[in-house]
C-alpha cells in the first residue's frame, strides 16, 4: 500500500523586490570601490552559504574553509561581476558550488549529501499528518539514492527556494535541464509513495 506525501513549495521561489535588488546592487557597486562595504554582503549571506556547503560536506571545519574561500573569491573577482537580473546571492552560490566540486575532484573523494530527518519534514507533507519511522527511513534512503546533481536541484528548489532561472545559473545548466532533474526526483519518489504535487 502506497503512503501519500505531498511536496511543498514546488512552484514557489524566493523573490527579491526590485527595490531590494537595486539596494543590493548599490552595495555591490560601493564594494567595488571600498572592499570594507562587502562585509554587508558577507553578513547577509554567510549563514545560507554555510548550510548549502555543509549539506555537501557534512564537515564543519571543511565547510568553514570552503565558505571563506567562496567569499574571498567573490571579493577578488567583484570587479568582474555583472548584474544579469538575478540576486547577487546566485553568484555566491555558484562560486560555492564550484569550490565544493573542486575539493571533491582534487581529493578524489566521494561526494556527500546529508539528508536530516527535520529537512525531510520541510520538503514533504503527509496526508496522515504524522510520518511513521518507516516512512521517514524510506524517504531518506530514497533521497540518498538520487544522483548528486539531482539532489542539488532539489535542495536549491526546496531548501533555498530558488527559481529555475537561478538554479540554472548556479549549476551552469539550462532551465529545462534543471526542471528535468527535479521531475526525475519526483518520479523516483513515486516508486515508493503516492506523491501529491502540481507542475
């Protein structure tokens, strides 16, 4: 018998207002002239970048190092940054994703993607109101079977609430490719669960 789960937020994404984007761009332009101003960007996005990287490393010390490298590279290359209609954070996430990939490629280690129980609750809702331990374990094991590139899209779409346009930029893929990865994840879940979601 199939258990029923619903995927939250499939069509939602964080949207910055035009005023917020314009304000952020003023900070970026000021940072190009005075690097000390970049501290505002660091304070705004450090925690999000940290969690994003940590889910890929499951190592706090390594995560801190990769986060430091991410913001350092962003600052060093700030003058090359060009606004493309996306929040500045998309550029930071792209740098962070590249830094993680470089680390694993250099060390020739298997990639990690940690899926915690509480994160599963954020991703899914259960028609029966409560998840059984069996459901939780099946959900986690099913998610862990997904390829890293598919989990990246799931994470950016649900945990980070990014638009497909931002996901495509961060992962350097097409928007249609980002959507396809998400739909493959849903199909995988459908092997074990009745999934409620609308495209």
